[in-house]
C-alpha cells in the first residue's frame, strides 16, 4: 500500500515538473519559429492570426514602433520643433 502511494506521489511530482518545462519549451520554440519566419520574409506572417501587424506609413529610417505609445514632439533646438 505504501509503495502505491509513493508511486502516485512521484507521478504527481512528474506532472507538476513537466508542465512548467513544457510551457518554457513551447514559448522558446514559438520565438525561434517566429525569428526564422522573419529571417525568411515569410508572407504568411501578414495573415497569421497569432501575429499582430502594425503598419507605419511615414516614419524616419530607424524608427521604433511602440504599441499604445503617446506621440510627443521634442524640440531639436530651442526654436525648432521636429
């Protein structure tokens, strides 16, 4: 009877350890696959339901797009606004 309880507890321990391990692997794998698709210029990324696409029509080269950011005009010099 004691060995049955021990086996059951080991089973519960393995399930509790494998779930976080699977979650970590799954998130790592998703990121790896996304990077691979970006490097290969995969056109299906534009229609994939798991990918959010932000369209920037006019922005200077090197601009970083931040979701839900407030735009602020910063003066380049004392009397000039960018």
